[in-house]
């Protein structure tokens, strides 16, 4: 059965973490809202009587409707070989994913520290203040953590070792997003995270991911998504 | 084997969602950091070589170290009858939990919209602005969603129907926390959420939970945790 992904059609956003997992696993899927009439179908599905999702992304597969990004990845991990099948390994990958998700949410709030319902332009002073702290304390705290995971007990190719999981795909996307949103910062601290950089390159070079990144299915980053490049936010930090 | 919970010793915080699950299930556990020498043990455990957690809470059980609140509940749900054993049911409960977690994180940011590293007093104007939107748009959006889940297809005792899951315990805690932090708001909108109010009362009356809430193990809400009562934040909304 064809998997249906429901997500906003013009941004990578949280849907991208799901797209990367589907692409890596070679799952045939339809990105519903990007097709004609798809947005109406997505909004209708959100109002369904059975297990309605709070927000996109959500997946329809095997008669299930599965919402929440990390929950979708939990499912895909088990069914498509993107997570260990044993309980301990599954929990560890999920724990890492939820930690990545925390930084993703914090990244969103750098440009929307006051309210999602307001435009960025209506909360720019607050965004500058939040971004300064994000760059100074939050990016290093999280990247130190993941670099440390990759380093112990000895340098590893992926978070769990030799085998890729969905958390590696998400970490790739996180690094890509941070590099897009905060290029000067990421260039400045890049040398401190050799294992993260190598993981990013390793994921990008996987055949299915490389093909996806070159395809039209991969939307570009833009200033509507989670990772936005507003030069004034990053530059403020250096002044 | 005794379960060990590691969390900050003076707040409910995210640890409370885990405590409620352990208490409801009647699991024997030690709240490590609240014991003599426990804080040092907790900090040492966070620096461990194997599956280090990014932050408390985390659980040591059966040789596993499990971090991230929702991930801990995923484990407890399966092992202690707080979630359906079938895949579809397990995913649905987890999806609901992650949605609750999103509002919990947003609640935290009402008093810390700029930086966790700063005191509330150093971001009060921004906190007032964020809280106003939180009260106006975010609380209703989330509570409408959960009330809707409880209402369909017909009014239910718990989110999944007749049987309690860990998501119900977390929803109880969310309502308690919002009532503590924003008492005027919650009193004003209370009549619009009869099923949520009934669920809250139903959870509070469960024998294990009722005993826990009366015990010294239940820490009071305070202004160090996630749900904080700063009257000036709520009052600002009404001016």
C-alpha cells in the first residue's frame, strides 16, 4: 500500500525529517499536499473522527493515521530498518530523536520567540535577543552532546555505530538547517565538531539521500520554514 | 529490580510526568536526587559513557538508562500496563503524549521566552507579551484538541476510552499546572472543557494517584518549575 505523507507543501519544516526517512528506506510515498487538491485533502484529514493529528506532518499507512514527527519516525524505524529491532536500541534512537526535536523547536523560536501567530517582523527585537543566546549557549550545548555521542567509546560513523538510523538522518537535517540559518556561526565553530561534519557528509553521500537531495522533491530552505536565514539575527550576535 | 528516577529534587518539572506513571502503576522506585548524595549521583550518571541523557529526567531500570520524558513513558507504558500493547494503540498514545509535551514546552517559554540561561526577571516584558498570546491562542488550541478527542465519537472517560494510559496522567498534570500558573484564565474558560475537567477529577481520584497527591512525595508547584504563577503575566492579558 502506498504511504501518504501530509505536510505543508512549500517548506521542509518538520515534514523533512519524515521525507528523509522515507527516501532513505526507499518507501514509495505520495507527498499529498504538493499534488493538485492535496491541501484540501490534508485539511479534511486533520478533522477526521479517528485519531486526528494536532498538526502536520502526519502519515497514512496500513490503515493508520500517525502524527507527531518523532512518532512517525518511531513507526518507520521499526518497519523499514531505520532503527534497531531490540527494545534497548529502539529506545535509545528515540531518545536521541527527541533530543534533536528539542533543538529544532528551539531553532524555530529564534525567529518566533513571542508568538507563532505573529510575523517575524513583529517580534524582531525579541528574536535578536533570543538568537544571541541560542548561538552562545544552545547550539554548543546540543552539538557538544551529539559530538560526544559520536566520540564514545571511540569515533563512530553513526550515532549507534556502524549502522544508520532515523536519528542520523534527522541529525543531518539539523546540521544542514543550522548551516543555512546561521552560516557564520556554523563556519566559526565547525572545526570543533569533526564527527558531526563527517556524519553529515556520510548521510549526504548515501545513494538514496544523494538522489533525493538532487531531485525536485527536496524543497530548498526558505524563510517560511523552521530554519530561516535572517542575517540581522546572526550578525547582531557578533556586534 | 528497583527503578531509579533521576530528576531535579525541588521541582515537579518534567519529572512529574514520570512520577505520576510510576505511582499509578505501583512501581517501586527511588527518586535518587532527593536522597542524601543523590544529586552527585545524578550528575555523575549524566556523564556516563553509555547512552548519556541530555538532561533529566532519566530512568535506570533493567540495566537500561532511558532519557527524554516521552521516551520514558513509552517504556513504562509497555511494561506496566499504561498503554495498549498493540502497535496502533501504542502509537496513538505516544502521539497524544508528544502533543502534550509540546504545550508543556510552550508553557515553560511563557516565563522564559528569551533564554533559559537568564532569570525570569531579566525577560519579563517579553514574558508578558508571550503569555498574552499563549493565553489567547495556544491554551485554547490545545485544550480544544484534547476536549475534542475526549468527545468523539461519544464522551469518554479517558483519551482512549474506558482505560487509562500514561497520556491521561500527563493530561491531568498539564491541567493542574495550567490551573496553578493561570488560575483566572483557567477559571474563565473552564466551562468550555467539561470532559477535560472530568478527566482531571477522575485521575485525581484513582487510589494510587490520590495517595500520591497527599504524600510528601508530591512536591508543590513553585516558581522554579515549568508551571509558574506570576500574577503580573496573567493580569497583563486582561488589561
